[in-house]
């Protein structure tokens, strides 16, 4: 993959706790297994972060870069299978409120960051705060996770509504997590799709679903990726399908690198 085919994918949700971080971690492992070079931007303010899932404890994070104490390459932590993690959850609130001088510093810092990647995954955290919205709108595409709970759907609708109305986003990939069956997942997806079509004039895309698997929690506690420990599970097969589907259907606009993305997210263009 050349520089121009870098994929920049934000993973978000309206409601918290629907499985974004677990999905991002396992999707990263799947792509690493295909020999893709993967960077995860951990911008999640939730309780369980990518570093906890992977059992790595990064020494530094984006906050140190913002303070001018570290270079970006010094805060990038090494996860399993060659996956790299840019820990940003500490400092992500500050990110959207930087002074012009801090933005300039960060942007010149970014220009020196030249590690090559094929896939850049952003775990944005949940909700409609500025940082989530900026990350989603700066990415090439957004995957929105929902569950079959009604509140997860209405919160996802609110996120999609703001991203389309205020940021001009037109393409949304929907992944249903912890569904009992494909029917269950499709029923939930269709409700969201009907509302998006009727009230936002948007056609959203069904990416698939991931089943509930009680071993997900124990894999997190063991700090090993689920798909590594349970390669033959239904969850792993479906995750692989979703991963391949994402690879096979790139968005039209594949321009941009990591610098371009962060500048856009920081509004430092
Ligand atoms: N498919 C699944 N089957 C079973 N449990 C799951 C599944 N996906 C996620 N979980 C569990 O749900 C909980 C929340 O998952 P996770 O932390 O990935 O959600 P999140 O959307 O990142 O949350 P937050 O909004 O707080 O960042 C975790 O305990 C996780 O183990
Ligand atoms: Mg999370």
C-alpha cells in the first residue's frame, strides 16, 4: 500500500459502553494479521482504554507533546503484533481548545512524524462533544457502533444528525454489536436507516454485526486480543468479515495523511 492509500477510520457511537474500544482493538489485530501497519489514536475518555486492552502502559501521551516535552514518535507506544498506539485520552479535551501557538507547535511537530502506516483507527469515545465530532469529520469514514438497545439507536441518530447537518458528512457505516442474530441486528439497523432516510435524507450502510460473547470480558481481563485467543469463534469470523468489507469498499476521498487528519481535527489548517 502506498502513502496515498492510507485509510483513516474513526470509530464512534452515540451512547457509551457499546463496544468501540473492544472492536477497535480486535480490528487492529485483524489488520495486523494481514500485514497492515496499524496506528490507533486512542482518543477515548471512557474507562477501558486501548492500552488496558492490550496490556501496555504508555509512559507518555499527547499531553506531553502539547506541553512541548515530547516528540510524537516518543509517545507512540508498541502494542501486540506491531500495532502502534498514540495515547491521547489524556489531553484530548485540551486538543479542541488549543491556543494558536499550541496548534502551530503541534503542527510543526506533526510534520516531523513520518512513521508509515496503512490503517489509522481512531477510537473517538462516545457522544457529541467537540472532540468526537472533530475526529469523525476529519476521518475519511466513520463507523458508528450501535447495540439493539433503543437508547443506543436514538443516541447514534443524534450523532449522525449533527455530523450530517453541521459537518456535511454523508457516509456512515453502521456496526451492530452484541446482537443475538443477524435478524436482530438487521431489525435494529433498519429502524436507524428509516429514520436517517426520512428525517436526514441520508442512506446509511450496514457493515454487519458482532455477536455477544461472554469471553470478550475475560479476554479483556487477560489483556490479550479476543480474536487471538478465540480464532474460531463466531465473533472472530464476523469481525474478519467486517474488516474485509471495510478494506474492499474504500470511500471516494482517500486523500490525506495523518498530519492532514490531525490538522483538520484540530482546525489548524
Ligand atoms: N461483542 C461483545 N460481547 C460481549 N461483551 C462485549 C462485546 N463487546 C463489548 N463487550 C463488553 O462491553 C463493555 C464495553 O465495551 P467497550 O469498553 O469496548 O465499550 P466502549 O464503547 O469503548 O465504551 P466507552 O464509551 O466507555 O469508551 C466491556 O466490558 C466489553 O467487554
Ligand atoms: Mg471505549
